[in-house]
C-alpha cells in the first residue's frame, strides 16, 4: 500500500518475561474511581463511571530498573501525578459482562495519568472538554505488562507513588469504586473493546504537583514498578 508519508511506528509496551511486545490500540481512563480522590476533587459517592481517552502515542515506557525521562509539558504550571493500575485488553468485545471480564484481560501494568491540572480546571469551569489537560504528549507513562496469570491477586493489590523518596499516594486496588470487571462492562457498552486497549482504572487520593528534577517511583503489588524523572 502506498502512503503520502511513512506511517508512524506502532506504539507498544514490553511484556514482562517475554520477547514480544504489546501493541497499543487505544487508551481509556476512568475518572474519579477512588472515593477519597473523588472527595479531594470535590465529589462524593458512587457516581456513574465516566471515561476520557488519551492518544496511544502519549505512552512513555518506563523499563524496569531504569529511570525514564518525563518531559515537563508546555502551557502548565501545575503538573500532577496520578498513580493507576492499568488493565491491558487481549481479547476484544462489546457488552462484556463484569463476571466475564477476566477472559478479555491480557495483563496488568503500573501507569501514571499525568495531568495539566490548571488547564483541566479551566476547561471544567468553562464546560469544555478536558483533552488539553489530560491527552497531551507524554501523559501516559507505563511499565512492563505482567500477564494476568502471573499478576497474583490484583483485586487486593496495594499501589503507591513516591516523589523524591517520600510518599504521595498509597492505597489498595480493593478501594476502587467501580472494580475491574465493572469498568470493562461499562466501557464495552460504549465502545467495542479491541486487543491492545489499555484501561487506566483511576487514582487514589494524594495527587499533587511535580517540577523539573523530581523523581517519581510508582508500584502495584505483583507488577513491575516504574521510575521517571521530570525533565
């Protein structure tokens, strides 16, 4: 096939313990999916789940044992971290039942939903889309994907984020308002999920700003941790 210019390479994420990589199709994110984070953002309760997307090429791969550079984005003075469990879809589908979701999951990874909080806040005030605050370049750092069979009891896994060695966020996946199966069910009612989709499942309380020179370390029990330095 002829193109007007050479297509960009396929965005992909390493798979722990394997030579092949996981090709990324879409990135879905779940908003306000931990109660304490919802409260710190001014909301409470089990509101219906809602979603936003990031472009696939927003991925920043943070290889285990290495510190990946994370560029400080333009147009912001309030660049926030959000630690998240990421679900990697291996088998697509539409209208997937929550109890069947595990059959569609390839594995799990540690991810960060980086946010230009000042721009997001301004869009909220104006009733406009959040894309400029959430879907910018380098806004979706992620570690190697651990296949589901090797990930342990992910529904009870602790997750945490430190900045320069000090705790910022610490919680447990069991504290999700909408659990993994429910997230897959709701998403697959709105979109037909495809192999290669990544789902960032939400962040706990403790989101805060980082600046150039800060080192972010994040982990989820049973998965490959990540480390990044803001540059």
